[in-house]
C-alpha cells in the first residue's frame, strides 16, 4: 500500500480548484507529477503512507499554476538585463537611466533599453539620437518603444553604417518601414517597423549560452509570480535550440508551448528574408507537427503577424484612425496570401496563434480559420487570435460558432491605453479588447501579457481585466470588466484551453499535472483594485517546489 500512497499531501488550505465540478476544497494529494485526489482534510489525510510528506498550509489560499497564453519568455529574460523605461514619464527620466547604465558599461559596449511610450511622456514626442547623445557618445545606444519603433544614438547609427545617404528601405515594399529624417535629411534616430533591421543587424546576436541564461532568469521571475506555463510565440531554430538546452540543463521551470515564427514576425534582415517561400520550406522540413514534445517543452504551433499595432496606427482597420482619414493601417501580408497560408498551415497540422490588432485583420483571420476547419476538420488544432481588439459582429459570430479563443493582452489596457485613446479616440478605445462581450458570446477567453511589450506580472493582468483603467486613471470601457474569478479563470483553465491542454493543466483536478500556487491572500476575497498587489509565497511545478519564500 505504501507504493500507492501519495508523495505529498497539502492540508488546511483554501483551494480554488477552477474545476466547476468541485470548485472548492481543503486538501490535495500528489503522486509523482500529478494530482491524485482533491477533497476535505479528513478524506485526503487518510491517504497518507509512511513516506508521504504532509504539509499544513495554515489556511493559505491555493490556486492552479498560472498560464500566460502569449508570452515571449526568452526575450523577456534578455530584457530583464536591459535598461527598463516602462515607467518613464519624461525624456529626462529616460536619459537619466541611460546615463546610469553608461557609467557602469565599458565604452564601445551596446546599451539597450526598452519600454518608452511617447503618449505617456510629458514632451508628447519620441526621443531622438540627439537626446541620447547628450548622455553617451562612447556607447552605441538603442532604446525600443513598447512596440514597433526604436531610437538609436549617433554611435549606434555609425556602427550600423546609417547616414543621410542610406536609402529608405520601404521603397516598393509592403510594410517595409522607414526611418525619420530631419529638415536637412539627416536621420533623427527613429526607426519604424521593418526598417528597425538596419539597426538591429549591427547589434551582436546573443550566444546560445546567453539565451539559456535569459530563459533561466525569466523562469525564476515567472515562478515567483505563480506562472508555471506560457505559450512562446514566434521562435526561430536558434531559439528553439536554446529552450531544448535549458530543459536539458534543468533551468527550464515554466512549461513552454513553442510556436514557430512565420510571416511578419522577424525584424533582423536574415529573418525578414525568410518570410517568402522559405516559411513553407522551413515548416515542412521540421518533420513533425504540432504537439511534439513532452509536458515541459512542446512544439505547439505557428505564429503569424499580419498587421501592426494600434498606438502606432499600423493595425489594419475597417475605419480610419482618429485625425488621419486616409490611414486604415497596413497589411504585413496581403489578405489573399494570408488566407492561403492559414489553410496550408492547418493542413500541415499546426495550431496557429495570429496577431490581430486591427478589426479587418481579425475578421479575415477568423474567417480563414473557420473555412479551414470546415473544409478539413482538425478539432485538436487550437487556432486562436491574439490581441483581438475590435471584433465586428460577424467576427464574434464566427469565433463563437467555431470556438476560436481570444487571447487578450489585458495589461495593455493599463500600460498602453493612453496610446489607444490617442489613435482611436475615447469611444473606440473603450470598446477595445471586449472581454465581457467575448464571454457573453460564449467565446473562450485566455489572459496574456505579450511580455516584454508590457508587464508579465499576471496579477497586473488580472487587475487590468477587472478594473480597465489606463495608467493615468482613465476608465477604458468599464462595461467590459471581468470579475476577479473570471480574470483568474482566464489565466488558468482559459490559458490551458488556448493551447489544447485543458485536460492536462489549468485546474486542480485528479489526473492533471500538479502545478499550484500558494498565495498570501485570497484574490477572490479582496477588492478587485487590490489584485495587482497579490503575491505568491510558493509555486509548485509537477509536484516540486520551484519557488518558496515561506521561510
């Protein structure tokens, strides 16, 4: 009987199982990497054997491990070692942080920052190379906007051989991007969309060791917030190799669903060149289809990015942007080619996560998903749309009828919301990311951060979903708020459903993987405004602690 006894038992807990058949419990038993029983203290205590580790949690709240359904874990790990600009509210603040980094960085070494947003800066403009030159001419400096733009200083431009004679790369190229010039034809340092490759190509690529270290750093940070699973979209072979090595070396402590990069994702020249027929060749050459791997690391799908973003006014819309009557955004890939590629990837056997910021893009994508499933049913493929900002009535109907998940990047409402208002006006911005509408229509909903675009903290994401205020306190569509319970569901069972893993993860249910989080407070018993302050005290992955600060 000892061999059949659980390895671990947790008693005296307030367990939110996220299992509608047994929503609450006091105790749970674990054998190996899976839950084997959930119930009352008396029921579960009686299962203990002589070698079972029994822990009294003292009434602490327990939830399933959290899942971020669209999260660039590797990139976030690298950003953790860069200059953070997300909370900067003026250009002098940005320069102060770059200057501090320059004082600690050997001359000639690249300094990379990320997170500025002109809509939140007091100057209401982007920085320029001249601003950056004021704090360092000895280092090449590049600072990334939250999305789709960067600014390089003069030293970085020189390293990339960019001058007034450098041609605009957008000539004759759809969504090619551009770089800004002043009245004298000189580069200001601002690069947009794929023109960023002119600068990015000059930055040394990280080594495999550096990528593995970034994965390890991100995993530690994620586990500390209760994250036990992510879907990692838009990876190239060199990055997938780093994940496999991280798993082999034991530093991968977040279950990772890998999505291969396809059209529109790359920003370095070598990746942009891969966007033509090379995509099909690369995917066919993989020799496997979605679902290959194990419970920790799995090749799950393909990521496509067919349009841009809202705050930089490049997402493809039905209606023009506020104050720009001739601008409805731009396609990264023409809709006919996009629909054809969706069908081809579906037939090949991969799930798809497609970036759909614009209302027209979302409509085209969900129609193509539905057509592919109708023509060649593969119900195990969990095609979904990410961002899913502005669905039309037709889009909602198709998503509901075909159960196409909406992956909402709820932290954007807080941290990028002012940019949405600037681009669309307050009325349209208030309708963005309509989470309540999705749930009312019966559409599966999953929470995500799209880190490092914004904060990977899932409690910030749940707070944003339940409050819907911008960082300035502006309400952004309060009718679309979720309850805290719905927000938690979106980061647990909702995230598992998005990648077809609902039978394996997302709730504390016998037979599922033993991923759970012990919290210092009950997120369903506090005001929604306090969700962002919730912090785990311990995180369990597959029956083993990967984070524990109880002592």
